[in-house]
């Protein structure tokens, strides 16, 4: 499926993805030394990313939020409003790739409290197999997703590219937010309640059902597979409504959408950005029924499976109930799953009366679906 295979710049770890300590060092001009550890497919380790971004900081004072590990988008001062900007590629999917490109970029705009407005798409078609039908299908998906969210497809670039075996889209989404309504991942604070919308793992279930349909139909009813395939649209991978509704209902200090690496990675990224710890109740994490069944079928941990469609929120403790109830009234399921704590406590999972460290995943669990 989609973007768990990309080297996406928004995460952290003192070790590389294989679990080995990285030997990377910066020299005097900020370049990496020759001692380099090869990455596995997936997110760049968070601690390495922090060092990488730290060596290339911007100096324009109008950049309110620049490149930071854990933040979802950049923010630029444009007078009465802030311009919020996000770039994200879709590098593995071919099915509904245009739809994915719009949704994942719009989500990251909305988690900043902003409304996504304008989308640009760089579409790279494979040398072999590119034809009018492929191009028209991609643009049809782009238009459908943009129309659904009230977004203008306002530019980009399209070409046939040598060396590709599938189409790739690199999307850029722009949105705007009033200065006083900006929300950042770094805004969470100790004492906040942690909320989760919809549940997990929406996108993972859709991927499994689409990629393993023939295999699954041997042992599962077609209705279950169709339902999981449809997770892409129902409950859907968009969190735009979730985010914009939440900020209307109460004091939201931070939002983050857990994508590659699942809920676990999303929580770690949120904690890193805000400099907090978290205590999460395992039995409060809602796993959608079809998702639980399909993940169990392939021995995948739902905590580490791509979770687009869910939204993490850190909210003022006095507003948690109001926000949850308000979202539910708008037909957006919402659950209180834990609380933000002091940073020295780390990210803790409370399960069966025991407190353990939240498991970390070297790569998204869904990648194991494609291992030979």
C-alpha cells in the first residue's frame, strides 16, 4: 500500500532501524561522516533525524514552525493568518494513489488546527505501462478527494519517468489558520488527557484486505473482507473533520495523526515534540473489529501497524469529557486512552495492572506482510 515504505522525516530513535547503535557523526560543516548505517524501509530514526534537521536550521523569522521531529507541518507568518504547508509522497500504492495523496497531506494540515485549502501534485508515471487510462484514473482520484474536502487542485507537474515500476505522487498541501487557533504537536503538557478518535488500525486493515484478498477469502467471509477494504472510505483515513471539530469543542493543546509505525510511533513522536511522558491504558485503545481479526491472521501487532484515520489529541483535563462527547455527537468515535506525564517517566503502557515501556517498532508492522 502506501507510505510506510518512504523515508519520511518526522521521527526519533538513538538506534538505527535494525536496532544497532548508529555510528553517524557530524563534522565541522554539518555533513555526516563516512561511518554510516544503512536504513531499512520506513521512517528515519528520530534521534538521527533530530541531528539532521539541527544541522540545517532556517533563519527566516516568519517561519513560525520549521523542520522539527514530531511536528506535522511547517507554519509561516502571512499577516493576519498563518500559512500551513505540508509535503508528503505516496511511493508504494497504485490503487487509489491520488486519493491517498490528498488525504495524508490534508490530515497533517488539519492537525495544526488549520483548514486545508490548496493542493499541488507532482505525478511521476512509470516508463512501462503509463497510458491515458492510468493518468486519468489518478486525476479522477485527486479530484474526488479534493472535492470532498473543499480543496483546490491548483498546480503541480506530471511526467513519464525512467526507472519507475509504479506511479509515484509527491503532494504539497497548503492551508491557513488564524494566528490564535494554531495547534502544534509540541503544545502538549503534563496533566493533559490523551484522546484517540475512531480507533486502530484503519489503514492497516484496508491494506491487508486489498493485498491479501484471495488468501483471506479461503477462511473468512466475503462480507468481512469487503468491510475491511472499505475502511479506506468508511470510517476513512481522513482526520480533517476530527481535528477541526475538536478545536471547536474545547482546549486542544496538541494533535498528531499516527501513520507509519502505528499508534506507538505516534505517541513517541508526540512525546518527543512536546518534551513530555505518557501513561496509556492498554484496555482503552479501541481496535476496530475487522482490523483486529486481520492483524491477528498475520501475526501483526496493532500498536505498530499504520494507523491513518485515527487522531491523537492532548487536551486540557477539564475539557476531555466535553470534547469526547461532542465528537461522538458528530458521529466521530472518541476515547480517552491516557494522560500526559512528566518526561522522565517515558512513554508507559499500563496493561493488566503492570506498567511497561510502550513497545517501539523498528519498522511498521504492515511491512512484514510483504516479506517473502
